C-alpha cells in the first residue's frame, strides 16, 4: 500500500435528509476529511445498484449511500428499497472480493450535520487501513494481456 | 459471387455451432446463399487459409465463445482483420457467457484445481519438434473487449428464430446501426405466456431454488418465489425455458437501457421483497444462494467490475 | 454529443461568494481547469454569482456565446438553484439546462486544506460538466390550487392565521384537538410585559373565530390522514364525540350544574389538576365553542348505565345531550395547510432534584398562572396545597432548558414569564420573592424596562443555577420550609434560602407526538424535535413540503408577539399560493418509455403515491405526472431500464460518477 493512500469515496446523498445534513455541517463549519464527493439524488431509492458498481469500477475505494431514517423517508418507502438492495448487493460484493466496509448505507436526518462528519471520517479511516480497491498494478495486469 | 462467411469458436461449448445447425432445412438455404471459408467444427479449412486471404475479404465472420487464451485472442484479431463485419454470436461472445464465471478465479486457481501442483508447460520440445499450448489468461473477456464488434446475436444459444432473423437481416434487410443487438429491445415479460398471472403488487417473502418446489405451470414463476430474470432479460428467445416450466436465467442479456445486467437485475429483484428490518431482509435473501451465479450467470466479464478482485 | 442546433456549449461559472469560497478553494485555478474540460466554451470566476451582475453574466453569455448549458459552482442548490434557473430562463435558455455544484457548504466550509478542497471542487465541477451535457429541456407543469385552507391547532397562532385568511375571503377549516380553542394562552393570567389580561385579549379573537362565516371550527377533532400534494391535499378529520350536539346546545351550562356529582371529583386539566371538575364539563367559562363535553371515562352513565341522567333532564326540550353520539370522519379537500400545533411544557418530574411531585409546595409556572388567575382554582388567591399563604417564594429559572441533561435550548419566554410571575405573586401575597437565574434574557420591546421595574419592586435576583430543593432543615430556621440550595455566583458562595413556595420555570418542548404529526404531513423535524423550517432566516414559516406552513411554537419556542407575527406570515404564504391560483410542479418526474416497457409490473408496487398504473389495453405501465413526486424509486427498480426520470437520468448520473472519479 502506497505511503499516503487517500481513499476516494463516492457518496450518494438523498436530497431531503442526508444532503441537507451535509449542508448543515457546512453552515455549522464542521470540518471533515475531503475524501468523499457527493452525487445528489432525490431519494436513496433512486440509487441503482449499477451506480454503486460503476463507482467501484471507475476507481472508488468506497461508496456511501445516505438516506432518511426508516419511517422518515420524504417519499415514504424509498429508503426501504435502498436497504433491501444494499443487503443483497453486500453479498454479491463479497463474492467479488470486495470487503463489506467499502459499501455503507447510513441513515442521516436533516438535523444530523455532525453525523455526516462522523460517518465520513470513520469511513475514510477504515478505508485507509483496508487499502485501495485496486491493490496494485498487478491487479490491472489482466487487462494488459488483451491490450 | 456468393458472399464469403466464416464461423469461429473461442471459449465455447459448441452449442452455438449447434444453433446454426438447428436451422434444420434452413441451413441448406444458408449453405446455398454463401461461401463458407472457415468452420472448424464442420469443415476442414486451416488457420493459414484465413491468414492467406486479403484483409476484409470475408463478408461476415460469426464468432462465438469468449476470449480467455492467447490463441483465442490471436484468432479474434485475425478474424477481425480479414472480415468486413464481425458478429459476436451467442452469450459468450456478447457477454462472456457461462465460461465468464471463471472470473471468480485466476488461471493459477484453475490450473491448480485441475492439475494439482503441475501446470502444463506452454512449450515442449522433443525430438526436434516443438509443441506449444496457448496461455490461459487470468480473465475471460467478451469479444468486444478485444476487437471491435459490428453486431451481437444474443442467447445461450441463440434461438432458431433469432438465427434465421440474423441471416435475413444481414442478407436481405437494411443493416441496422453498428453495435446493435439483433433482437427486440425490450424485456421478456411481454412475450411470456404467463405474463397475465404476474400480480401488480408483488412482494416476496422467500426465495426457492428450482428443485425445492413443484412449479405451477400456469403461474408467473417469479410470483412463486423462484428467481426468474425474465423482466430483466432481452426478449426474442420465444420463452423456451418458461415453456419448459423453468425460470429464465438471463441468457439473452440486457436491453440497451441497462449497462450492467447483473446489477440491474439484482436491484430490481431486491426491490420486490418484503421486509423493512435487516434481519428479515437477510432471511429472505438466504434463499438466493449464489448472487453472482444468479445475476451474472452469463454476463460477468461484461459487467462493470468484470471479475473478482485480483490480489 | 449533438443537439438539433449544434454541439453542446457549456458555460461554467465559479463563484467566490466573497471569501466564503475563495478563501479555501482556489477559484481562479478552478475556472482555468474548467475551461479545458470537454464541451466547455467559457469559464469565469466572479465574486457573487447570485447577485444581479452575476446573473447578468450568465444571461449575456447565453446570448453572446450561444451557450446551451450552464454550470454554476457556488453554494447549495437548496439556496440558489431556483435563482440560476430563472437566470437561464430570462437569458432565453430552458432553465433545466442548468446544473449546480456545491463547493461551499460541502467543500470550502468543511475542509481545511486548500489543496484538498480545490481538488475536490475540480472533481465536482468536472462531474457537473459531464452531467449537464446530457440534460434535456423540460417544462414545468401547472396544478390548480384549491382555495380552502386547513389549519391544525387552535391556539393563538392558529386563531390568528384563521382570522387573517377568513378576512381575506378564504374558507378555513380550523381543527383543534382539545374541546376548546385558545391553547396555552387561555391558561395565562397576564401577559408580559404589558400585563394585559390574557383572556381579555384572547377571547375576542376566539369569539371572532366562532362567528366568522368563513371558518369551519372543528374542536375535539384530529387530522388522521393526509394525501395529495400542494394545491390538492385531501385530509381526513376524526371528530371525537362530545355527546352534546353543538348545533342544539345553547351554552346555558345547566347540565353541568345538574350533574349527579354534587362534588366534582375528576382532575381538572385546564387548572393543571389543582381543582376538580365533573364528568360533564366545559374546559373554562369562555370556551369556544361554548358547548360542554361528557367524559366517557368518568361519567356514571357510560361506566354502568345506571345514572339518573339529570343532565339530560336539565337540558329539557332542547335535547342537546346525546350519549350515543359516535365519532365521525370528515373528508376535506384543501390547497394549503398551516400547522400551529404548539408546544408542551417540560415535565418537571424529569428534574427530581427540584422536588416537583414530591413536595406539595413545588409548582410549575403554568400551575401558578392558574393560581393567580381570578377564574382559577383558588379565585386568584395564592393558597398553597397545604392551605398556607406563602411568605417567601423562590422562582427557579431554566428548568428543562439550557441543560445538557434535559433540553439544551433556551426556551425564550421563561425569563420574562418568571419576572411576570414574580410581580403577580408579590402583588397577590406581599411575599418575599427570589428569582434564581443564569442569565436574564429580556430582548423584546419593553422587556428590559419590565426587568428594571421588577428590580425596583425589591424582588431578589440571585445569579446561580439552583442545585436542589429540599425539605431537609439544617437548623431550626429552616424547619417546615423548603430550602433552595444555590451557588450565588456574583457573591461567590453557596446559599441556602428557605421559602414556602417554589415555582419552576419549566421550558417549552415539542409535543410528545410531534414525530407522528410530522409524518402525517410529510415534513421533517429538526434535531430538537420542533418542526423544521425551510430556511431559518429566509423561509421561517415554509417547510420543505410545498403548501405546508408552520406557525407558532411548533416551529420553536417563542412568545405571543412572535407567534402572532409568524401566524400572519404563514397566512400570507398560503394567500400567495391561493391568489396565484396555480402552482408549478417540479419536472423531475418519471416516465415510461412505452416502446421499451415489457409490462412486468415491477414499478406498480414501488410507488406509495399510486402514481404508476398498469394500462391493460397496451399491457404497459404509465406514470401519472401529477401524482409522481419524483423520488426515482421505480426508475431504479425497473428491471430493464424502461422507466426514466427527468433530471436524474441514468445517463446523467453515470456521467456524474465518471466525472467525480476521472482523476482516480
């Protein structure tokens, strides 16, 4: 693992809860690691499993999905769909050799600015220890065989 | 002058060759209409015959099977050079196919499993003669990962109608946009004989494997708790598996609006389960014993992740 | 990628936001970086993009440089997405050819390293540039606004909003859970700082509500279900049975007099349990509606069926009492809703060190309001539970406020009402009054002057947080008294002050059922549990759900002047919608690509709004764009990608993901 590996996280935040919480962290000037970049969706239920896989394929070391707490979804039930997809996707990722810690589904309400900081920082620290998703140049070598 | 065509097979089971023969009497029409210059399963032409041809001399090459050895790579490139059009024929060429599940392992894993400690040597010289074996790659690739592909014919294997439609299109019809899949661009449910029995409010509370229950031949298979990938799979096969009272396993691959077949299929199937609590949801999914095998049976190499993470 | 009129031409604008962004993100480098991205024809940085000159830049560039896409990197889209979309529209471009990048709340304000924040901003801008190329022109739909208004809560906030709207000619449904309107204000004796009699200023408004032709008043009722969207809400109101027919009752109250219970035995909630009432009762004499209620839990006729029902006899030939009345459900259609559900007071038992419930002479502030009130349980005499009249009274500030162990916030009104109670109790009893405070919060008009007045009335003010109220006497001078232990921080030592009566200035909290109510109306709660406003400064009465407004303490603790002002503001917001006649819908709805739909019906079960229906004739699904709220759940669930979502297309999101990771 390179000396200063900084993990890249793609974060899918729902517009009403988690995105607002991240904005609240901003207005409160709460500081956290800059490793996560947010893709905004209206609801965590919009997060297609293909998005998560694409993020990993394109170089994300971790993917974070943020939605409203169960029972509080702005659109009633979208977050439950996200939860179900997430539980099955975890098992598929395990079969593909991707550790559980790399995909996180977190419930963060609009009032929980500090939780955005806590979740992102914790995820960054965990991923720093786990290392990059693509372990080394050898891991890309299989592509060179057909280049 | 009759158009010149060629057939080649890479990492394949031979089923796609059978699929052409499945045209039955129709294959005679094909044989009449074209000049087949290469078909290892059926005819005695050699690779050097192809090498000797001019570039682009072959009108259409139908290549089935996935690419996972150095020889297949070499042949794919050769067929591409010598052909005006290359058709990726069958699920293996289009998506990686069932051999693609080897992407859960490496070449080393496979050789160890099969040969124990001794892997075959790639080169062996004896008595002045040198024998070579192709190199087994760590990964399986769909055809378009190694050469540009003009058209795709889906299926494992492609159904007779799809094959005969393919010949019609290539010979008699207007050529569709390059890169097209020569099959309808919507999912299978529309053609499924059981489509009307699928309820509007489907909520599954468990999954079963096909051997775990007697499947009602008149009802939607997914509604009976057996994972059927028909809703996620391109139509055109004539629902032969359904007619045989078995669920669709997705061999016709994705529609044009899906980018990662297994991911989309998983996303959709997971959405129709009951359960709002983690424990309940996990229990329901216990019935799906092998997510990769279920959702990426034919398409692992063409997925976003392509293969299991390498060390 | 091409458009009918040519290739994609993107203008990128990087906002400095003064130093808010520019101090941490290298805006010039960001603009230079953006200039080199594919399809970008110009890239600028500017001090304040949301200002008029900033928006002018966009409008000019659209015309002069034939831009057909715009990206602005500045603050949160929640703040200015609308501003910039309007700028595009004025500039002649479809407003949805716009995408906004948040490099302030989610970059410059939260990261310390300039290099890192700039790197992140570059990734986000790149993502936006790649995404916006896939944007399509979209049109907003229009939906008519139903002119009726539902106001939930009949305290001073609900009453004021209802009267304002009714006077403007709008029909209002005012739904109140209790048997009377008036809320907490009806329990107060006098209001600060003018010492107006609360009932005197409240009851005329309550009367006005009762007699206003545009107000349908439903007391003893609750909203149980809400469906719909701005302009078209359908609500179900459950009307609990009073067992007295409002239309027949004349308000003579003889039924109460005639009740077989000669001695009242049931705790009177209006008087905070300090007196008793009969099973048939009216909450207070000026209740609106002036109709009694029968309490089925305590009425003999309900419990045993064997009462002489003298009440019915007393009602005579008006026949207003109907003990077989049933609950009734009403369905109403309104365009807007104002929530004015108020607050509850902090339960003083959660601070057991103050002895409430343990020592009979420890009171809450609301209980004391009833004691000093002429129509209260003791006719305005301050008589303690043990019959004594107090000679020394301690008023403890900040009970359940500004406290890490209970509620962290300041309840805003307690200092003022504690001063008021100090004055009133002193006036009624001549006792020595001690106020124990942490800070004296008297910010309003006339408030500081009121404090000065109290100082001149020889009320003692001790700056210190009361540690404990105890009846344990240290010496004989403390026998028989309650002792308040407090550190007098200005004097610098701990004191023990014996008093006869302790008044706890309990704070304001959200109602215990606020979480259920907010789910009913699909709004959010803030971290303390009060309803969440859309923006604390710029939109304090709006919520994130269009058409639902807030008024009064349900949004946060405040006094009566601020409550009335906010109620007026909420009424104005509702009026603005109603008089506009229509509201524009967001276009980020889903739609089915009917050529691709295979009729698998997966989407049908995804939608809680029933916005997706199956059309049997063509064996395909179809989305009703008016019902669709734009969550995108069905879009992700569609197994073959046949449903798409405007503004959140797969193409757009994939492009954004690739853009964010392009340097990974």
